[in-house]
C-alpha cells in the first residue's frame, strides 16, 4: 500500500505516562485525527475508475506499554518500541454529485442489513484497535523530553472507508435505501454490475499516526 501525501491529514494527542522502571513505561492517552482516501490519486487505473473517496475523524483512547531499547540513565537519546490496545470511533463521509457532505454508514452502500444480502451486517462505528510502532526520545533537560513516534493501528473492521465487498444490485439498493444510496455506492467511471469488485474484503483497514512529541515530568523535583 502506498501512502498518498495528498490525503495525509493533521492529528493531535495527549498522554499520561508512568515509569515502571528505566526500561518500561506505561501510558494512557487520547488521539484525535483525520483520515482520508481518494481514488483519483491512485496509480492504478482500475481504482481511479472506481472513483470512490472518503473522509472521517478518528477519536482514539488507548493503553500502551513502551520499552526503551537503551538505558536512559546512560544515554540521553535512544529508540523505543511500543504496543497496546485501544478503542476508536469514526464516521465516514463523502461528497455527493452536488458536493454535499453525506455520511455513508446510514446509506448501507454495500447492502448491509438488507434481506437480499444476509451475510452483510451493519458495521459499528466504534471499534477495537491494537496500536504498535517505534519512536525516538531525546531528554534535553531534567524535566523535558522531545521525541518522534510512528504508530500503526491494526483494526478489526474493513469499513473505515465504507468499502469492503462486491457491488450489490442497484435496483435492490434503490428500493431499500433510495437514490442517494445508489449514487454514493456506484460512482465508477466505467459500467459495473452486481458482483463486480468494489473493495477487498480479505484485508481489514489500518491507519497510522506519526509526529513529534513534547513530554514534561510532572513529578516535583526533590529539594537538595
């Protein structure tokens, strides 16, 4: 998978850390960010022809363990790895043919919840994730630390972008969910019919954050 810088969006986070020892750090945090994807930026001609896009905000709560790869009492700059568990919410949307912001889940664009497609259940907008990644810390004073972190999120949903399974019958979708659902489900620049590939249902979606961090030690320094 190739990251398209035109779809990279801002994010911010806040963490509270507790040093279990010199090597292990436990932290709890919240992350907020924006995710986006757009077929028009893809190098593959078939995906450009599919012509789908989405945007969503992500709000994530997590509990993570960090492991310092070098001894902080000896080195003032060192790498670390981390892993943990989190929960996040999303609400994907796209813009219709009149450029009106349209939330996708209520439209059941892939036939979720319809009796004609009993294997396609409505998906939840609240999901579990497993954060993991690497980072670099630089302790430039007794109380402050600067760092960079790259963190991936393994999820258990394939619907961050509202795209997963093959196309449904547009007439069934029209009768059950209306013309707006058909409009947002069938955006291809080439003719498609029921059963044609829309998404890759064999691989769940991932997302990632990266950025710089400033850490302050809240513990009061002892008076000598």
